[in-house]
């Protein structure tokens, strides 16, 4: 038993690292399976071709979204390369590794969405009936803060003007709950979608051809593994200032800082994602054997 366990672990390590092959060479596919994979490969190319044939502009190209954004394009390129490798072991290794990577991404997205939910749900309900901090509180400049004896009114006058804006605070409360609800909803959808991906790749698609079929048929949806958690995080961060508005103006400014920092980093991420899309465009032209291909040319 110990020897069998060691062999299983060694095979898994080699599969993860891309070294060697299975201990037993896979049987060559039947003629029907070969024809089916060839047809699937041609179908995959047709999905990718409209975007690859067009000159690259940006990641906001509607054709790029239609083909599945970064996630969908990456899956389609790997499927084409796996099928066209001509070697059954290499095809299996490429497809299985792609499925493993997809499950890994989905699992990470589930963790991120779960952590976001632990913030958005308590924030929505624990502060639902919270009153602002009393004006006389020393933390807001009330008793114990004014050493000159000017009184509470002089010390916290600008706070008093803040908390008396009941209509504005009520509107902030609406925006807070709407943003938190959207964040929670997006994260719930992420958990469900990624759970389905994990189940499909682990149990529902046990054969190599069924995995290929799933990768091709669902390539447009894989972009949601990134979109759902990212929008959930943005919704949570955007709700912070509106939630803090019912506490104090200082809390509002402080709560707005994480959202501003996140938006700055998001802008950087978009620029980086645009470069990756340009590289993928060059790789797609290379796989489809379109004139003028090459990663180097695609990244200029």
C-alpha cells in the first residue's frame, strides 16, 4: 500500500510540474473520437477567429468580451494547442492541466467572495439602526476636549450641522444598503457559479472529451470568475463612506480613503490587463496561423 501511495503522489507531482507522462500510456482515440475532436477544434477556432483577425485596439473591444475576455481566450488557445498536439498524452496533459487551473481560479474566487460577504452582510445589518455618536462625546470634540471651557456648542458646532442633515443622511443610508446588497448578491452568484465549475470539472465531466466540450461551450462564462468577486469588492468599498456618514464627517473621510486607493489600483490593473489582452491577441493569431502573428509584434 505504501508503494502504491508513493506512485500516486509521484504521478500527481509530475502532472502538476508538466514532467513525464502517465505510468501507463493512454490508448489512442478511436476514429470517431478523432473526428469529434477535430470538429471541436475547428469550432473553437471559429469562436476565436473574429477577434484575432481584427486589429487589436483594447480590452474593451466587444469582440473580446464576446469571446470570453482574458479567461475565455486563454481557455480556447489551450484547447486548440492540446488537440493539435497530435499526441494523446500531450492532449490529455494540456486539457487536464487547463481544467485544474480553472478549478484553482474558481476556488480562489470563492474564497475572495466568502471573505467579502463576511464584511458586507454584518455591515448592512449591524449598522441598520445605529445612531450617530453623541455630540458631547470626547472623541468628537465634546466634553474633555475643550480645555479652555468654551463649551460643547463651540467645540462641536460643525458636527452638529452634519448630523442635523437628516434627508442627506437618509439618502446615504439608502445608497449604503443598495451597494452592500449588490456586493452581497454578486458574491453569492460567484459562490454558486464557481461551485458549479468545480463540480463539473471534478465529477460531471469525467472523460477527456467531455472536459473539452465543457471548456469550449462555457468559454464565455469563465470571465465571471473574475468579474463577480471584483465587482463585489468594489461595491463593498463604495458603501464604506455612506455607512460612515451616519457616524461623523471624520469617519466619512476615513472610510472614503480605501475606496479611492482601490480605484487607483484598479486603474493600474486595467492598464496591465490591456497589455495581457494584447499578448493574447498575438498568441491567438499565432495559433490560427494568421499572417503577421507573433507575440513580439503583438506587444508593440
